[in-house]
C-alpha cells in the first residue's frame, strides 16, 4: 500500500471518531444511535487494514495520524464513560425518589420492565 493511502485511511477513521465525539457532547437518543454506527465503522476500518499498518512503521505521517486516531478514540471513550456515569446517577436518583432507601442506606433499585426493540 502506498504511504499516503494508509494516512488517508487513518484520517477517515479519525473523522468517524471525531463525528461520534461531536454527537456524544449532546447525546440524544438519535445521536447515540448514529454515533454507535460511526464507532462501529471506525473499528471495522481499523480491523480491515491493521495487517498493513505494520509495514508502515517507518512512515512518520502514518505514525502521526495513528496518534491522532488514538486521541480521538480516547476522547470518545471518555465521553461514553461520562454518559454512562450520568445515566447511572440518574438511575440512583430515580430509585431514591420512587422507592426511598434500602435498610443499608442505598437508593432503592429501579425495577425495569422488559424492552424489545425491532427495526425493519
């Protein structure tokens, strides 16, 4: 593979990750669904050309772009973790509001009904 081609492929992965990060800064249900597809696409692309990356070990431009991809990935991970913590805290608050506290002082667990999501 040409050195410029691997840099372009890495840049496309980074762009997917950056778009996902943008969506995660205001995570509506729709944004998270689209974001999920962008993250899957980025992962799939990396897996597809991972064997070719080893041949580019001396390519400074590819290495620089790989570090950019890594930073974007870490940012996406941090945003996802923040969203999960936010959701978890709301679940605890909801448990407290709807069920009070357990004898040990913890918020009461929130009991959820089953959900099924079908898409055609």
